[in-house]
């Protein structure tokens, strides 16, 4: 599953920290936050649950959101998603 790799200059309109939470909580909270946002806005999600590597890209695909960037380091996943 691919995504549009963006540069490191992305600016998020909203930030969601779901570190320490486990499936399905990160995906449910991400979906809820995206639902409350305006089209074109960017959400940054920081997550420590490794299953989010699959579930968040699937959410983007099914919800017609654009996964702009996904990075991983020190056990933390960092997503930038455009509504």
C-alpha cells in the first residue's frame, strides 16, 4: 500500500496523540478527528501501536483521505493525513 511521500515541511491543522493506546482506539479516535475537520485540512497522528501501520492507511483508503506521510522511529509512528 503506497502513500504520497511529502517533504518534512508539512504543517498540521490538528494534532492527535494516541501513544500508549491500542487497537481499535487509535483508529477510532483518528476517524472521529478527521470527521470533525474541514476538507483539505491536515491531521498529524502520533501513535505507538504497531497495528496502526496497516489500519490507518486502510482508513485513509476507505474514507477517501490522503496519507501524505508516514514515518517511524523509536517505536513511534507519525502520520500526516489530509481530509
